[in-house]
C-alpha cells in the first residue's frame, strides 16, 4: 500500500479539525486552545511540509532514530518536535538536542539524567510533561499520581526545565467502555488541577473527542491524519 499524498493529508487534517471544533464547542470550550500534535512516527519527511501547509507544525515521535531523521529534514524554527514515547535514562543525552518538548517523564530516577543532558546542551528551559498511568494497566508507561506529585515539585525546582503539564494514555477504544476511557482522562484533569499544571497531553486518533470533553489541551493524533477513517 502506498503512503499518503499531499491532497489526502490536507483533507484528513481538515476533517480532524472539524471534529476537534465540534467536540470543543459541545464541551463549551474554544477550539483555539487545543493543539494538534501530528504523530509522524510511521511517516517519512515528505509529510512535514504538507502538515505545515495545513497549519500543523507540531510533530510527535516515539523513537530516537526516527526523531533524528525527521528533525534533520527541516531547518525552520517554526517546527516543533515532541518526544512522546518511553525514554530510557541513557537516551536523554541524544534526545534533548532533538526534541523541543518531552511528554513522557515518568521515572523519578530519570530526572537527574534529564537535567544533566539539558544543562550540557545549554539550551533554554525544556518544556516537560509528567506521564501518569491513570488507566491502571500494567503494560502502560507512566508513573503513579504520587510519582507525578513528586516529579511535578522536583521539575519546578530546576531552572533548566519548565513544567508544561501532565500526559496520559487511555485504554484502546473498543477494549473497554467509553466511560472508562473518559474516566482515565478525567482523572488526569483532576490531578492536573490539584498540582496546578497548565496543560493536558491526552487523546489520540481513536479517542481525542473524549479527551476534549475532559479538558485536553494537546492531542497526539497519527493515523487519522494519514489514512482514510470510517
């Protein structure tokens, strides 16, 4: 099967934007406050200018090698790359120069390595999301709410980091009732309010309308942008 072309990407982005707007209005929210991060992990660099043409300049990657590939394909400061996957401690030194934002800080033991990597690069404060496992699934990445509280306080003490918000992944849609998915998102929103964080990175291709109901500010959308959706 061939990959997406420019016309299909523009069409899919428009369709997703319409769904985001409808879900936001239904929740009494302004769609302008919701950012779409295009998850390009299964795509080539050719999709980046097409997405930019459609107004999307935030791209999510979960593998270091593919992040490096996509980052090397653009030279504009207008493009922002988000590291959204599980990160091993030894990878921070290579990840930090490539990623503009990190969505997956979950292990308290990784904080020192992240701080050293950011300090070594000498960049400005790196925006960081704390990943929380709100679904209770053993296979899911993310720390407990207690870990999130500790990390939130610790990140705020580091001048080289900027606490951006919280991140979570809900159970796959269709495996549990939508009410359970909405509950996972709602739990993150409640924790975010308790911790005083500004943003919520939650919602993917299958469930972003539910995430919007719960208050998502950052949607990580991949397949909906690159393939026809029923």
